[in-house]
C-alpha cells in the first residue's frame, strides 16, 4: 500500500497556489502529481514552480489518470458541484474549496453523488484548523467551559473585494459570513435553528448598488437554547479582525487576533503593538497546512474527513436564511429555506 | 454664593450608602446634610457613620428643608417618579438612580414636572463615567474612529439577583440591559431606531418561572445605519464582564475589563492573570465618584447635567421595545412602543 | 479606649498634602488633629483645606499636645532623625517618610531612641502597599513560586528632579534605588549580602556635574544564593515605569504597569494602549491609603508596623554599598559599609 | 549562473535535521545535495527522509565534490574550527553553528583561513532572525527609540541539558549566555567593553559539581556608556522564556514570549493564557528558516552575510570575560581576555 497520496489540483489561481505550495512542501503524505486550469499557462507556471509533473487544461485528463487518488478543487465556485460529481464518478477522493454551491438542490445532488461513489469529501472551511479556534472548539467539546450559552464571532476583512467579485459571490452572507456560520456550528457543537440578519451599506455605495451589504449582524439561535452573534464588515482599516468567544456556564474562552510579532513599543504618545496579520493568507497559513494534512491523513488512514458534506451544506442553509431574514425583516427558521 | 451644595439623601440602602460615602469624602463641593429612609434605623446608622446632621423617616421633611438644594434619590424604583416630582415642586435639584419609571406616561409626566420647576435632573447611568467608556465616547465624538459603524457591548453579571428582585425588576431588558442601551446611545452619539431581542433561560429555571430571561441578545439599528449588539448573562463565573467596542471607518476602540492588579503568574499549568473586578461596586467605584462630582459641578456652575431626562427616557423605550420584540418574535421599531 | 487615633502632621509640602487628604478622607480610624510646618502659611492652607483644627510653625507644640498620639513626619530628609527622636521622647507613635537619614550612626541612634520609648515606628516605603507588589510578595511568601531564585526590578521616573534636589538627595542609589532596595528585600523575604553597582550619565550632563548618575544598574546577591537586578533611569518618556518580577523554582510572577484605562485603539498605524500612570502620586495613590490604614491599624490594635526600623535601615546600607561599589568599581559586601 | 546553491550538510544530528528540513522545503534558492556524518546510518536516514542524493561518512568527500558550493556545519563544537578551515581551503562558502570554538587563538586562525579563501562565513546566531528581535533591532537602528541607554535580556531554558553535555559545553556563559551576548550587540548596535558576572547553583547541585552555574546574571557596559543586563536560568517550569527590552531616550521596545495560540480562558479561578512555546526548536522555527534564506541569498547575490566572523568571535570574548569576572569576583574588561 502506498505511503503517499497522489493528488491532482484543479485550478491554478490564488488559492490553488496556496494548496500547491502546501502539498509539495509541507504535507509529507502528499504527492502533487498534476495540475489543471482553463488557463493552461497558469497551470504550466504553477507546475514549473512546484515541480508538478503533469499539466492539463481540463480536469477530465486528471480524472482519467489512474495514478491520481484525490483531487483538490480550487476552481471558481460555479464549477465546484460539477467537478465534485465528476471526481466522485471517477472514484477520486475530493478536497473542495467552499462552498460546494449556493443552490441547495444542487448541493444535495452533489453530496448524493459523493455518497454513491463512497469517496471522501472534505470542504475547505480552513478556519477550523486555526490553532486558536481549534483550541476553543476542544475546550467546549471537553466540557471545560460547561454548557455553552453564547458565541460571539467578529469577522472583518481589511478591504472589500472587487465589485465584479461581489456580484457573483452570493452576497456577504454566502461569501463572507458563511465561514462564521461554519465556525459557530464548529465551536458550539450544536445546530442553529433560526437566524435574524440585518445589515447596512456603510463602506462603499457601489456594494449596495450591486445588491449587497458591507456591514452585517446575524443573531443565531441554537437547538440547545444557546444564542450567538456574528458581526461582519468588509473593511477594517487595521487589518483582518478574526476573533471568537464562547461563553459557558463554567467559563469563557476568547481567541484574539494573531500578530506578526509580540513586540510592544512605549513612547511619548502611548504603548503600541502590532496590527493583526493582514488577511487570510497570512492569518490562516498554518490552517491551510493543517487542513491538507488532515485531508491526506484521512485518505491514508481511511477515516472520515473532519469537515464533511453535511458541514458543507449547513452554512449555505444559514446563508440563505440570513438573506431571507434580511429581505423579509424578520427572524427566519432554517427549515423555511429547505427545499420542499 | 455658596461654594458647597447641601444635599439630602433619600434612601439609605446599598446604593444610598455608596453615594453617602462619595458625597462626604470625595466630592469637595458637596455637603451631605440630611438622610431619610422609611426604615428610620437605616437612616440613623448611615448618618452616624458619615456624620450626616439631619435624619428623617420620610422625604417630606427633607424637601421642606430650606437649607437643602439638591436631593439624591436612592429609594426603590417604584418611588422614583413620585419623589422626583415632589422634589421638583420643592425646587430641589435632583439626582435619581435609574430608571425613573418603567411606564412611559409616568416618565413623561415626571420630566414635565422637572421642566416646569426648572430644576436640574441627572439620572444615575453611572457607567458613562467609567474612565474606559468615557475614553471611547470621547474617541468617537472626536471623530478619531471615523464614522461609527458597529457597537458591541458585553455585559454579564457575576451572579443573578434574588428571584424576588427579578419579579419586580421589569425583567432583564429593563433592569440589566437598560444600562447597555444607555451605553450604546452614549458611545455612538446616535439614536437607536429599531431593536430585535431574543433570549433564553439557561442559568436558572426559576428566572424563567418568574417570566424573565437570564441570557439575552439585542440587535440594534441606529438612525445612521450603524448597527449594534448587546449580549447579557446573569451569571459569569469569572466575575463582572463589562466590555464595549466601537468599530468605525478609521479604527476601532475596545474597553476591556478592569482587574484588581496587573500581575501575571507563569507556572507549569499556564500564564494566569486576575479575574475582572467582582461586581458593579468594585468596577464602577471611580464612576460613582465622577457622576456625583459632575452632578454637584453642574449645580455649582449652572450647567446642564451630563445625563439628562431625555437620556433617562430613551433606554426605557428601548427596553420596552426589546420586550415586545422578544414576545412577538420580530424586530420592533422604537416608535411602536411610544404612547399614542 | 479611643476608636480613633489623633494624628499630628509635620510638614505641609507635597507628600504632607497627600497624607493629609488620605488621613482626613480615607482612613476611618484616623483623626488629623494638627499640622505644623516651618512655613506657617503652608500649614494654615492645608489646615483650611482639610479642616485640621490646630496649626503650629514648629513640631514642639504638636509633640507637647497630649491629645496627639501619633505623628506623620513629612518634612525634609535632614530633619527626619531629629523629629523621630523628639517624637519618641514625647511618647508619640511615628510614621516617617523614607529615609530616616543617610548616616548609619544617626539612624542607629534614632532607632535606639524609638526602642527606648517603646513607640511604634513605620517608615514610608509605600510601594510595599501597592496591590501588584503586595500580591507578588504574598505569592513568594506562600511558597507558590517555590524557592525564589531571581528578582528583577525596573524603576524609571518620567523626568529627573531639579538639580538642586539632586545635590542634597544622597544621589540616585540613596534617593531613587532605595525604594527598589526595599522592594527587593520585601519581595524575596531575604537579605542582600552584596551589591555591584554601575551607572552612567546619559540623560542630563548637569546630573553628572552634580556628582550623580541618571542611569544605573545594581546586581544583588542574597543570602540564599538568589540573585537580583535593579535598573533605574531618571527619564522614561512614556511615564513612570514600575515593574517587578520574581522567578522561582515553581514559577514566575510579574507586575506590570498600571494605566489610566484598559482601552485599546486599533487603527491603520497599529494597536495602541495607554501609557503607564504618570508618576508616583498617580501610581501609588492606593498604596498611600493602604500604608496609612496599616499605620493607624497597628496603633489601634497594638501590633508591629509592617515596615519597621530595621526595614528603614537596610536599604540605606544597600545604597551606601552601591555607591562604594560604583566608586571602587568592584562588588561590595554590605558588611563593609557597616560602622566599625 | 545557477539560480540554486548546492549545499552539503555536515552533521546529521538534531540541528542538522532542522537545517535539512529547512533547506529542502523552505529555501527555494537551496538544493541540499549531500550529507555527511560520522554515524553513517544517521546520514543515510536523513538523506532518505529528505531526498538528499549523496551520502558520506566524512566531510572530505563532500568538500571534494565540485558540485557543492556551500556547506552547513552542524557537527559537534570541537570540530567546527577544523571543518571551517577545510571548507575554506576547498573554496566552499560556510554556514556554521555557533560557536566556532571556545579558544580565541583557534577562532582567529579559523577566521584568517576564511579571509584568505575569500569565502563567505555565516554563524548560526539564529535569534537575530526572530521576527520579534529583528523588529527591535530595526527600531533601535532607525533611531526611533533615540539613544539606546539600557538593554535587558531574560533568557531561561525550560530544563537543563544532560550533565554530560554541560561538562563539555564551556559552561553557562559560553553555551547559553553566548546567544544573549550576541543579542546584546545586535540590538544595541554597540560593543560591550566590560562585564560583571555572578551566578549560583540553585537548580541542580550536579551542575555545580560539574563546575558550572545554573542561574546567572551578567551586567554589561557598552562603549557608548549604555548599560545592560542578562539573566539566565537553566530551568523555567513554564517553558522557554525569551524576552528582550531596549530602553532609549525616545522610548522603549519590548519583545514578549511567543505562544502556541492567542486564546484566553476565564473561569472561576482566574484568566488563563498559553505558556510560551516550549523550547528553541518551537520558538525559533521561523528564525531557522530566515537565517538559511539569508545565507543562501548572500551567496546568490554575493553580499556580506548578516552574521559575520567578527560577530562569531565577539560573544566568545564576552563569555571568557564573564567566566573570569565570576571567578575573580570583579568586573572584567574585554581587553583582559584578548590574546597577548
């Protein structure tokens, strides 16, 4: 039996590059064997940089390759469901960036295809692998905080993405808050039943013109009666603000931002510390490595991936409910957005 | 003209004692001349302890006393409106603990009486005088944080009050969150238009049986489009958790908890710091002094009190709207709870 | 038996004013009955401000006053030994600002006079009463840090005193480091046997011209074999820097600076916190109250003062040894500076 | 011209393994071509793990290999001088773990050989590449702290090394403090002229029996008149304690410990944070990468290494002076330990 998993990368864009570097240098159990991208040049460049042997301009070649056991899908969101289904039919294990899709029926069809093929599927909710957040998850799961009663998540980007991206992103709740929805479920070990979402356009009117919000607040109600709140902004001038707190009957755990250094300067104007790490590539560097190690590990050891298809689906339900809540100006039960 | 304000204290309970100590020792411009309490013994004890010259068992004596220029009303909430009105008619300036009343019509009648008498009225939203929170207020007001976009307030008590108190308190939104409603207005320099409140009974079923909640979340929407959130719990095992954060277009300001010391112990089990100061008497000690100095100062200098009748009324409106929101399970505009 | 101690204050200068305010407002067991100062006007002003009944221009009147049980000596250092001896002969208990004197023979004569009179003597090493430092003392004394191995003390003033003061101060080791020498003994619960001192003139050449240093480092060796270090500067642009750390076999405890607030501002230039409280009057406010409560308490309860004559003497020995070490450029045993 | 530097590794022990992993995975400009170790098995294991093509049981083979441009010397300290000289004669650039040797004459002969061969030599003072410390170095160098006046370095290991290691290590000042001596020079941008060292055996009597100390304090005097202090312990129960502080005329900069996460837990017993990262492999992980990137970069770009032969020699002089100071119980000028 092989001690390495041969992997094919689908998509040579920014996040594809992150995973290529991780898989070639920092995941001993992985061998990145092939890369494909609709822009063949991008695939070739990546292959040259990381010594990837095989290059193709479409996933079919890669899925037909018997040497390849698993794929990492890093292409644009609208291709995820299709590529997952094709990979499943080809018997490949699948790592896919979030979200699988923004349409629940298509997600369900995709997850059914994965189930039929009995391949492994892990979705890229990388923040679960951040050492701060996984520590808090473990504290909750261990019972050390008692019964979890409140979760607070602050998630602010340093700067908004291009308007063109926003237009196809599904909007703030399905593009940005979706990570926090996953985090809420992950930390609390509980399911959300109802959301109430509100928001504003305070950062850039063009975001509003595109039908989106840039500042948002979502209240959560969990099955257990626990409550939660997520606040989002598309622009924090001091950088990427990623903090969570779980408050329970026996105590509270907070994760603060990570910084480039722990230096402190005291001068006549005050005491000054570092800003948070700038954005997700900096903040979640270790998390990207850990999620890939986990994915490869669950193939090598034939275990269940730590972020399953169900984990991929639930935050989309929450995002759809948040949008409905916002539009209809009322709390929305998650059941309301489930397909008939 | 006198350089000291002669003050009569109405109510010799716990908070009366705090103000008596403050007024006799730490407010150079004040002379605490008289104290009254329905329990005459309590008044006498307090008078003996702090050298207060005159003692009575009802406010009338005190209000009739021409030497007294101002009263501090620290009696039970149900007497506030009546004593304010009587004091106003007697031409006394008034410091009154929050809230004036839980009924808007009665509040309005009371404020009208104060206006007619042209006396000063300051309400005991002491947290405005906490050095942390007033610093953040000043940062927002100065424009240093840019346009304020989000306010987050966490306010958790170390332990719930007796059930008997809860029954007459007006419930969590009018008893506990009311301070946070005031804080939200104070920090943001803006008015709330709409609230959405939800909550649970997680700490003690007896609180639920009394018709109240012990864990609550209120989403706020301000006139400017800014948003806010308050989370409350009646029990934080680590002590009084009182934190606020204002996030604006140019930066963010957070106030963390105060602690007895700044010592840190590192041992084989971790790095350990102090818990927050235990409860409001410890945390807001400096704030109690500052609010009384401000009250006395505005009498001596004939200026407007820093917490006005309008400031006293607005949080009650918010609390009533929060209760309606919770009961009707929908966002509630503040206008909806205004009297006809 | 009286439930209050009648106290006479000798010296109406800056520190005298601090103690006057403390004794009249914040020490329930004290009654400040009289004040004396060579500048009679200063004494009168203070008496008026704090309602002190009796005023005199020399201590004799006060020492002859049978109503007075204790004196607080806040006059200039060169008068301390004489006033202590006179107060002792008059049977008054004594609180005296540090140091008793800079001459060991005179200190010894003074302590002998106190012993003969069997009055209580407490010396104003106020920092022992700082909540941070007393916490660390208690941790060491309780054994929670194990065997204490290293003590580090950083003590930096915001700005140097006037050159005229420096000339008569005894120099940095007897004026400034003397507090840290006391702190080292207090925290470690151990005696220093040997010091090695070095220093520079980096802040102001006029300090060097006056024969003093403005930047200094003292290595300490304790009887137990533990080691320590004190670093001093006469100018920290960010304010009063007062930190200590004790490192032991089971852990370490650090006391950080106190700040006006616990607010943190994050903006495009970084994350900013408060500077330390400006200087000793701000930082040690609570300590001044606690030391006076302790002094009055030990009179009322007839217990030993928490800072004894021996505690007053030892840091002077250390200061004299530090100066000799610095001048002779070698480590100096404390025995070497003891009178033959 | 090649875009990669072919490197041969001498020594396949613990630190050799660290550099092998770094060079193969994280330094794009490096190609680790060969490894040699007196224990041929260890070399083979390492080669297999990291895909190193060539293996030998002695450096001669590697030094004779015309494909190899640079060597990384990670063998035992007593072989450093010899291997550096042989590598220089072979025209190889050299990275060598600290120290070159403990004998100044041999160091000088070695540096002369390097100069004659005109090859590059970088010594493994890896802490210079720690992001915290390099930030403080840059702040000092930029003048933002003004004139540097005081440097404080705390450096404590989690647990002492084996006694057998201690016996051949050169003792605490040449084995442990040597890193801090380098740090003091690096941070201050100044040369030390004189040291005063003292120490104790508090952790383990066996360390004393081996002629060494386990707890030590070194006072430093710089050419500029600035002063400094280093405190060391062989055992901090809470982990690797690595903090520095530079205090200057315009402000102060401190580097605190790095921790695995930024989570904080508040419970009934206090507020708890992470211990520092356990030891040097964890704390200085990023520094090991940065130093190797710097070494390879200075070969590719033909620039001077950031840690030169002079930087390698100076801390040995300081260590020898510290030992003499300790033995002769007096401050020792660095000139005193220079060879005739």
